[in-house]
C-alpha cells in the first residue's frame, strides 16, 4: 500500500510543481515579493499532497518569528526546504547553486531572494554568502541555512558542520535558532518511498551573538544532534 501511496504522491508533487511553474510565468514580470508568495503556496500545496501518505508535522519550541534571526536547520529531506519556507514566513534560504538551473523554479528561487552558493568555490563562495547576507539583513528578513551544507540521513553522524553558519553569525550579528527535525525518516533522500507519520520539528533555544568560533560551532552541533537523537 505504501508503494502506491508514494507513487501517487510523486505524481501529485510533480504535477502541481509543473502546473505552478507554468502559472507563475506572468508573475516573473511582477515585483519580487510575488515570487515569495508563490513559494509559500508551493509549500502549502506540497503539505496537502503529503496527506495521501499520510505525513503530517508538529512544531515545538519558540520559532522567534517576531525577530530577525538565522535559522540553522538540520537538513534530512526536501520537506524542510518547502514547508519551513511557508511556516517561517518566507525567510531567505541559502541553497546550492545547482538548484537555479531548474527551469522556471530556479528563476523563482532567485527572485524570491534565495542565496545560491557554489559549494566548489571555497573561500569565494563564503565571501559571496557574506556579502549577499549583509544585503538581506537590511531588508529585515530572517535567513535559513543548513549548517551541514547538504542533506544528511538520520543515521549519518559524521557529516561535519560547515563554517558558513559561523560566517553569517559573526558578520551579521544576529542570533541563531538551532532547529532539529526527523523528516528523513518519513521523506528520505534517494528513494521515492515515503513513510506515514508525523514529522517533529523542534525550535531550540536561540544562541545569542558574540560567541567565539569554536564555542559557537560546538554548541550549535551539540544541541541539534542531541535533540535529533531523541526524535524517532
């Protein structure tokens, strides 16, 4: 049964993504805020489509939506990119550069303000991330970044936390909200099969500004990994 439900979700996901992409073409001529609204709509649609599995979600902790912060989110699935953009009221997401090559969707991501990083560019990528993030800060929007830089399976305990998150923390002087989740159990990477259940998303106590690099990185990793280990 889960095979056919997963297949149905896959069809619905690509059907509505394609439909949204086509219908969004006229919006590319409008101000950038309309692209952001389309991103919210996409998240809502995907969440409805997940009902065929069914997969739901529950959020715990303070989301700090009234503040401008940096969300450091554990990355296990496509799920958090789509759903948290909707739930967190359109934060600027740091994405890999390759996503911009997706027809229409990539252009919408760019128009919505996403910061695209070339992971092979080393220090040049870090410099670009910082310069674009400084401009984002002036708009008042929060930033969402995946501190490990890529999707990581729930069982993977070795993928390191990258320096990009500290670079933003230091240069922007914004507090960081660590976010733990278990989306990878229900929407795993590299397989279309899904698992019915409730995704837990835990917004942990924010990390205030001013910590040195080693202390910040150690604290961020420990609080996220400890919380993730308790989620099944």
